[in-house]
C-alpha cells in the first residue's frame, strides 16, 4: 500500500511503513512535533526529515533580526548595515527598538539602566 515497503522472505512477504511513516495505514510522521528548531525559526515537515528556516523578518545563522528585509525597526531606529539589528534612538532598546522609551523622566534628567521600564 501507499507509504509501505515490501520485505521479501521465504514463501512470504511483509509490509512495513517506509522511513518517515508510521501507523495503520502508514501516515507521515510529523518530525516537527518535537519542536526541533531554534528560536526565530519555523519547522518545515517533510518525509523522514524536517528543515528549519528563519521566520519572517529573520535571517542568518543563527536566525537573527533582519531589519533590511522587513524594515521593522521601530521608534525611529535604523537598520544596521549588516541587517542583523536595529540601531535605536536614545531611550529605546531591543532588537527592533521596541522597548522604551524611559518613562517618567524629562529630557534633562539622568537615567540609569537599572531604572528602565520594560
Ligand atoms: Ca514528516
């Protein structure tokens, strides 16, 4: 039957599921079920294997922010030339500059990292 291998033997044969298939009837195993990919990656199930690909907006190995693809820098941040991070305006942090600004401070106040609101 579909997705089965025939095993020849003396005066008989048996059928077993092909590699990557299991069950009755033989069905594709979801190799992505164990979430084998790393952060910022999508798992793509295939026959007896899986592949990991960077999620939208990410590129490189390991997958990091690729702002040059999606122009996703926020709050006035600009994309670094290598595309792997945003250069954030003062007061903003994070890969995409999505964190900040500092809250409760006026322009003339000095702030310290420990006082950031996340
Ligand atoms: Ca599969």
